[in-house]
């Protein structure tokens, strides 16, 4: 018998091709390898310094990924600088939520799948994607 996909000669009782791994007849299930995933989580970056008039701050978010290459950056949001943080009030949280949402959308566009499980902080969204 010959493989109907690659033409390799096979024993008559073979269910799968020894070369390409495909089923030799319909009804046989092909061997499927479970996907290997890489994961990432959104983290917060910030910088603060006191200056004349009060506390100045810079806020951003980044996605720290772990895959077969070890840890690496999977993306980063824009940075927003606030002068006199004490005057910003509720706008700071709203801006931070917008930055996280923009980064999450960017990750999804790049093939990351958002997971239901989150980290301990509100912004720690978790994602995964299969390794190619």
C-alpha cells in the first residue's frame, strides 16, 4: 500500500504514514500534537519625581511574555505624564484603564488570546498564543 498524500510505500496494516504521519484511510484519526503556548501578562510601569509645585508622574503598561525564548516584551502602551498628580484626580484611573485596553487590543491583533484568569491587580490581564 502507498500513502495517498506523499506516496511512501507502507505495510498493508499501517494506519498512519511513516513519513508524513497522515491517516492512510478515512476513519483513522491523524496524530495531533497539543499546541505549545507562550503566555504574557500586562504589568504597570511608572516613574515619579517631586518638583516645584508637587509630585510629577509618568504611567505606562507593558506586556511581559514568557515563551521558548525566555522572558521578553510583547508590547507597551503609550506613556502619559502628569504634572501635579494631586490635581489630576479621577482622570488618572480613567486614563490608565484606556492605556490597558489599548494594549490588550494590540495584543489580540497580534494573535494573543485573552484568558479569563487575571493577576492580583486590576490591570494584570493575561494572554496566550500558540508557538508557531
